[in-house]
C-alpha cells in the first residue's frame, strides 16, 4: 500500500503556504506544464529527512538553480555547507567541512538527486513510470517509480499547484524519506553560466571519476 506523505507535509508547514483551491489540473498535466514551460529556474528549499527508525528528522535548507538539460547548482547552507553542481557531463559534490569533492558521470546520477531530476530533459517517462497520485494538502500529486532496478529510490512524489512545483517526497530503498518544500520558484530567469561550472578548491581531496 502506498503511503501518503500528508503527515510529513504538515510537519513542514506546507498547508500554511498553499492557498486553498490553488490546485486545479491533475498532477500529470501540471508536471507537463512545469517541464515544458521551464528551461531555467532558481529558488529556495527546506528539507527534512526521516529515518526508518523514527529518529528526530534531520533538517536542512538552501538555494538552487538549474538550466536544462543537465546543469544545476544545489547549495545546502544550513546546518552544514555542501554544494552539488551538474555541469552537463559530470556531477560534483563538495563537502566544505571535509574539504572533499566527489564526482561521477552525470548520466549515472540522473534520478539520484532532486537537482538531477529537475534539471534533466523533459523525458521523465524514459526513466520513470509516472501516474497521478491524487490530491493532498492542497496539492495535486504525481508518483514516479524508477524503471532502473539499481535506482537509489523506491518512488518519488511531486506536488503541484497552479502549474508550480511545491514539494517533493523521495522514498529511498533503505526506508528513509526526504521531504522537500520549495519556496517561490522563479521560472526562466537569465542565469550566469559560470555557476554551473565547478573547479575543486585548492587542497581539496577529489574522489571519483
């Protein structure tokens, strides 16, 4: 049985941010509207990670920007500093505290992070089985189930209102749930291409390809 994310979204305070009656078209229609009409975007996010054991959720927040296809910058500002950059061919992950950079081919990372999902091309149905997942908390939801057997996730849910992406809930294969609440997303701004390039800081340990 598919678990609905209502309790998680209430914990994030989503109901306070979404006006009543703002969701009209079904989830798949709004996903198509968002993907087809958004080539670049930037915004803010808050994140909570719930473990299978029920421990107190881990909280984080930050900013993001993406330029399709395959380019993104996802910055965790609190409680720790971390940067994820997709440059179109590689994914770079920089942990400031450890001064360590991890890199892999971007194609292998598609679908493994929220940033990679948002910055991919419009062919989500190539990598996921998509279906409408009903209404909850003032949002219309779609559920994406990865086609690849080695995917990091069991399923991903995306919530929309008024053609805007408002939330993502990712269930991984280890029983962990990551809930993301997006602030106002600015669609199709002019973005500096330099923010989608990454040069490892001097002295950083680089691991990967």
